[in-house]
C-alpha cells in the first residue's frame, strides 16, 4: 500500500480489549478501524478550529 505524499501515518498504542471494542464499533459503521480513527481525528480537529 502506498501513502500519498499529502498523507501521514502514525501509530497509536492502546489496550488490546479497547482495540477489539473499537473494531466492533467500526464494523457497525461499515468502516475499518483505521478509517474510523482517521474520521474521528479529522472531526476532532475540525471541531476545535485547527484549520483543516
């Protein structure tokens, strides 16, 4: 998989049981865990007026 030059990747370390629950939440929205995480981050930054 190739990441576009205008995108960045970073790693988040969380408890295994939290990640399993997060994957379930993502599946309920028909998303992957990484896609849901990206959406949540984007939404958070937009809500806090950080010019995204």
